[in-house]
């Protein structure tokens, strides 16, 4: 996962405050991660593209009121989360699913074993609360650092880390129990 330095981001935000065309550099920095997040939430290329566009448009419109606090990504992904909520008000919910697991092509026995493990993991993830699934999305789909996730979820960084580590331990335990 590649995370940006706060100093570089601060310079980009200052430049964009002075010249809206400089906002394009912030767009370039976040568009892929934001798109992946939206795509994972909707499982639709078209809807993900629309939500990504809507998010950046809303961010650009609200940008004059944005106050730099060192967490631009959290602010941007909070807007995206609101756009996704609006999307789901009009559509049924899509849980975390197979789109989270990349296809692997190896020998048949190993592929079968991996497929069984993926099925166990996906069942466990689907059983999570929406908040827990969102935590996984922000960390592993949007690739946000804990500090940005914490800001987006309005929690402390320590609490966010603790929630993630407990969640991962619980998932690991469930997988081990099912695998025995």
C-alpha cells in the first residue's frame, strides 16, 4: 500500500486552494483508490465511475470551505461514503463478496483448497456487521492508513486499529475453526 506524505499533501491542498486547476493533482492522487472503493461497494463499473465523479465534484464544490487538518483522504472518502449511502437509498445493498479475492491459477488440488478457504472467508465477511465490512473496505479496498480511516469513521486511531486487529483475529479464528 502506498500512502502519501502529509507534507506533500499539504502543499497540494494549499496549491489547490489558490488555483482550482491544481485540484487535478489531488484528483490524480486519489482517483484510482476512490474508484476501487466505489466499485467494490457497488460491483458496477458504471455506478463506480458515476460515484467517483460525484465524489470529486462534491469535493471540488466544497473545497473552498475545506480546512486542512492533515487528513484530506479522510475528508474525501467521507464524501464518497455519503455518496454510496445515497446510492443505496435507491438500490439494494451489495455485501463484500468474491470481488475482494483475486483469481489464482495454480494446480487443481491447491486451487480447490484455496477456493474452499475463500468460501469460508467470504461467509465470515458476509456475517459481519455493515460497520465491520466498511472497516475492511476502507483498509483493504481503498487502502487508507489507519489515521485516515479513523477520521472518516470519527473514531480515534487507536480505537480503529484495535477494532481492525480484533476483527482480523476473529476472522482468522473462524477460518481455523471451519478448516479443522
